[in-house]
C-alpha cells in the first residue's frame, strides 16, 4: 500500500470486508480487526453503516437500522405497508 493516502488505505480495509463476504470467507477479515473492536446495530432494515479505521485496523462499525412501518406510523405518514 505504499504511496496511498490514509483514506485510501482505510477504504481498502472496508473493501476487504465486503470482498471476504462475497467470497464466503469472512473469518479471513479478522486480521483487520482492532483488539478492542466494537459493532453496534438495531432493528430490521439496514440503511447505513459507518466504519472507523485507524492504522489499518477496524476499531468500530456502527450500523443504523429501522423498521419502516413503525417509523412511518410514528411520523404520521400514510403508507401501504401491512399493519
């Protein structure tokens, strides 16, 4: 990775995770995890993930999820989702 910016190196780490998933060997990604790695997630449908990568190691992943029907109901927005 010589000559790459820190952002390019960090993107390569995230890309390695998705590639490992595509190839069916997520355990090979373990070498990229910081010893104090943390992941957070909620609910049903994934909408965003935020990665923190430092020194070529993933220190955290925050994944935001939501349940669309409950959200639309709470906001008072009409929808065609099953109740």
